[in-house]
C-alpha cells in the first residue's frame, strides 16, 4: 500500500512539475539572454536586408514598408545594445538570414508576385522571433531583457498579422 501511495505521489509531483514549466517540449530549455540577443539581432538584420532587396521596379508600398521596418530594427538594436553591454555579453551574429534569399527577384517577376513574396518572406521570420521571445519570457534570466521582450511582442504580433492580411489581399 505504501508503494502504491509513493507511486501516486511521485506521479502527481512529476505532473505538477511538468505543468509548472510552461509549454516546453521534453528536453527543451528556455533560451538564455545571449541567445535571445542573437535572435533579435538576426531578425533586425533580416528586416534591414529587406530594404536592400526591395522592388527595383519602384513599388512605393514595398519600399516604404521596408524602410520603416529597417528604421524600427535600428531603434531596436540601439536599445538591445544597451542591454547587451549591461549584461557583458558579446554575441556572435552570423550572416543575414536565408529568408531574404527567398524573395522573388524584382527583375524576374511582375509587381504582384514580388509584393506577395516580400510579405511571405517576413511571416516565418516574425513567427520565429515571437516564439523565441515567448519562450524566453517563461524563464527570463535578465530583467531588462525580459522588459524589452514584453515591450516588443505586441508590436511584432501586430506586424505579422498585418503582413498576413496584406499578403492575403495581394
């Protein structure tokens, strides 16, 4: 009887522990501050890369949005740089993400095809950064970075919804 009670208590304790860790997959740990900083810098580089790859045919909508996102990325990077310096982290940011390569070449496409590819390339990048920040906020290891993540998430969610709606309309 004691063995049965011990097994039941162990099961309840394990279930409670698993429930308290959020929605993590088995063996998945929350990202550390440095990993989040790298992810945000990579996302910013992606957004700045969009500006470089905008429609050369003169699509004002795409150019203006790319310029706005690049400006937002620069502001976000300035804030993030202060947090990075406070932490003392020196993340190694790689080359620009591959999603900018998935844009249809403007010279090789008609206007609507390029505009759709422009918005479509953004969606997985937004989803990845949102997921990274959400996971970080489940177990943050730096208060300033957690506040930064909480501040960024609503804006990022709104922007991805806008990209999805615009892509669907095109």
